């Protein structure tokens, strides 16, 4: 069967790479992915999937189901397709085509298996928590197992990720002429810059696995006016979800202290909270077994250092895993120029094929051996209890 999967995906690869190139050439940021989502939806419909376009409040989310009338496990394949401001610097153009290739192979080759296949299109992964919104609105929870693919510098899986929360802080002051009567003003920009400085001093007194970020989104306008308003974007991360709460507490002290020093006020608006992953180690192992079987390049152990992903929130509810397939040089960082430079190369196209093959083969293993499926479920239950105990 695994040779059949490989052959089927290879025949389909020209269609998949054409889709990837089209998505790469038309990058769309979070919640704006109308071209990419429509392209993927249309292709799934042409392959016999029943597609629901737009889910809840997210117009660019979708759900596609292929059901043979069976009542078995509900296998989910999740894809992302949003870009960064500088384009597809995280390789999301590869994900949708890889997921569709796996889904098509399963729909064509697994007709005798007892399961339901569901493909979810999940927008706004980059900092906006699209999957968190989808789960709050009742989606994704209908799955028994969730799988993803992502490009990277190595072929591997993850056993952890960083819990994260982001916030927009708007500072309110009082405007005045900066030369004629600066004493009458209260600078919102000063407050924001002081908050940045406070975060820098705070770094020495938090755990080493903590991360804190900031950027200016509104710098106040004209330089000869004391700014009445300024705004910044802030991010807090930790591998420990409980410690993230402590970071939030101390962050608020810094921000409100900066306001107090400048006689300004501030509004803190938190965005979607991203949890750390609960690993499905048995599922990771199956993915890597098939990666080795298909001779994926640069196979390595689980990543020790990771960022954050809204897929982690899904992994708090159901067993989930993501196979990362190498397509950029060793040492390349995501969100970098390397991902853009290698986005339309033979290595990228090979990653699409391998992602499709590895995912389809892993699902076959789960459906063909009830003990493997049960082992994944049992391992997830154990890992979830362990995470609760440790936090």
C-alpha cells in the first residue's frame, strides 16, 4: 500500500506544485486568504469532497469531508495558507497542497477502511490564533486525530512548543506643542518607550525559557507635537503555561508603571492565547517511521527549541502531530529570506510530495492496526494528565 501511496502522489505532484506556486505568488495575510482558500476548496470539491466554505466568523476557513458511509474514526488533516508581511516566509504555500495530496491519496486508496476523512482549512496562524477561534466556535473538536505538515530545515516532529499571548497596548496622553509648551503635554510615546525599557530590565529576572517581544504600531505622529496617543504590540512566551501567567502579571506592572510615571493612561487588549503542545509521542514516532521509509532528507530527533503555534490548542483536546519536512538549508530560520528563496525550488516540491506520502502512510498505519490507533489515544491521555500535573 505504501508504494501505491507514493506512486499516486507522484502522479498528482504537478497539480500540487502548481497550486503551491499560485499561493506563493499571491501571499495573503491573516483573515485575508480568499485566493488560497478558494483554490484549495475548489480542488477538494473537484475530487468529490463535500466542502463547507466559511466557518463561523472566519470567511477563509473551510471544512471538507469525504465519507464512505462508515462510522469509524474521524481523521483530520489541517492546512494553513496565510503569509507574513514579506510573503510566504514560513512555507505555508506548501501545506495546503501537501494536505490535499494526502487527502486525495486516502480517498482513492483507502475505500475499504472504516473512517471519515476531514480536511480543515485553518486561516490566520501567524500571530492571530485562527485555530483558537475555530475551536471556540465549535470546529476541529469533531476529530479523533489531527495531522499537519510544515516545511523546515530538517525532517522531524515536535514534543513541545511555547505558550504565548500577545497584546495591543494603547497609551493615552495629552497633546501640546513640543517647542512652545511641552510642559502642558503628557506623552503617550514616552509611556510606551518606558514600557519597552521596563521589559528590558525585566528580562534579567524571569526564567531563561521566557521570551518577551515588542514593536511600535503607532508612534504618535508629528515630531513637533507631544503625542496624545501611541500604541505597541507585545508578545509573551514560555514553555510553561502556568509561568506565562506570571509573565502576564509582571508585564502589566511594567506597562501600568510606565503610565504612572508619565501621567498617562493605558488600555491593554489581549489577543488569542496560544497554549504549549501536549505531545502525541506515539503519533510522532509513526510519522518519523514513514519519513525514513520514504527517504525524507535530513531526518532528525524531535526539536528542542520551538516557537508557538495555534495547533497546540488543538493538541490540548485531541491527539495531534505535525511532520516537518526539510526543504531549506540546515540552520535556516523560519520567517526568513531563506524560506522565500527556496519556496519555488525542487526541494520545496519534494517536501510537498513527502508530506503527502508521510501523512497518508501514517493514517494507513492507524487504520490498519487497531492497536496502534489505541496506543496513540492512550499515550495522549497519559501525556495530558502529565501536563496537568506539571502545571
